[in-house]
C-alpha cells in the first residue's frame, strides 16, 4: 500500500498526487517515441520562459521553503530536469521506464518518481522522518534523513527519497532487473496532476492508475 501520512495532507493542503502500478517497463522503441513527444512539449514551454516561472515549480519552491529548505539549493526533481534540458537541449537516457517518467515530468513540470516495486519492503508512506530510516544513495553510501524531513519510508525502515522530491534512493532505482514499478506524481499548485497521471497511464499502458486525495489517500499496487 502507498499513501501520504495525514500530517502531510494537513501541512500541505495544496498537495495533489497520483500513483500508478506499471506491470512491466515499456519496450525501448516505444519509449523513445513517447520521450520525444513529451520533451518537445517541455522545450516549447522553456522557449516561452524559464522553468522558475512555471506555476508548478514555484509551488514546489514554496513547499521546500515551508520545510525549512533553501529552494534554490534543494530543487524538486522536475526543476532539476528542466534546468538540465534548458542547458543541454536533451536529457540523458537511463532506462525506458525512467526516460518516459522523466520526459512526462519535464513536460508538466511535476516530479514523477519511479520505484522498483520488488525493492520496497511492505507499505510505503510519504511522511516525516524520525531520523532512524536508512537511505541508500546511488553511490552506495548509507544516510539517515534528518528528523522531520519528508521522505518515502517503507515498513522496513528504508527511506526511498531525501527531502521529499529532491533525490530518490539507489535501493529502489529502476534497473534492467525491474519488473513491476510504482510511479508517483506529486504537485502543489492545485491542478494538473490528473493530466500527468493520464499521460503516464497512456504512455505506460496497461498501467493501473489512481488520483489520490486527503479523503482517499491510499493506493494498493
């Protein structure tokens, strides 16, 4: 089961979220066409103005500030992707599933996390950290989120994200071994998550998708 803790919904009333179960990654050729389409949209948006002016990015900056973080030091994942796309003109290709999620994230300016479902121990909850959780970096180092930091914590005490949507864990990173995956999209600007979930569901069919609310916060993969 995936959910946001009640405290998160209380403290961030503008939160909008969606979750998807993807039974298997898309084929590389299929993914490439989807990525190209969504990156074209992202480039068109960037041509009209920098990512810092996007309402979705501004809302995440406000959320980071509310968490006591400098929004220009710790950026949400979608802002980091857009900055790289603006600088380099493209995004690196990592894995078909990750590439699709990154492209959709850039097109909508909304963070999209892709987690290997087999690497999640029990339930997964977005909540405030106690400080005991263990976060495995992509470099193999083990960290502990600071008490009160927002993280994706599973039943086994693994922290699958740092600073909410800033950085994912290497433990549940999608790889060549990944079968089923959990996809999570989150926004704070009060609209647009339905469109992000719909775009992901179309791109990753036959995914099972749900929009989450404070009254209906749970998604069961």
